[in-house]
C-alpha cells in the first residue's frame, strides 16, 4: 500500500485556530485537528488561514481525527446580490 492510498481528501471549513493547529469541520459534522502541509506553507508565505476559510484536508485512514491542510479553496467573489 502506497502513501497516497493512506489519505482521503475532504473539504471543510476552519472553525477554530489554536497556535498551529486548525479545527476543521467536515460536511458530515466531524471535526478534524489539522496542520498546514509543508508545500502549502511554502506557497502561502505571509498569507494566513483565518476562520471560515474553506480548505481541503488530507485525512489519514488510520486516525480520522487528524489531518493535513493541502490547499485553500478560493472564495466565490462572482456572486451578485439579489
């Protein structure tokens, strides 16, 4: 089994930040403790992840309570108010 098979990518929303650990709520209601992946940290530079950001979390299949943030989803700025 390769390392790619050990992780499942899921979308979620950041609900709490404690130092370098982010609590991410998944669509099924489960909350995962996640940290920023090394590749993402290099790409972010001085940008920060804030509350209510939508992120993609790689959750380990062996421990479903921990994960790694692999990307930040863009906010939809094209929405026109009605």
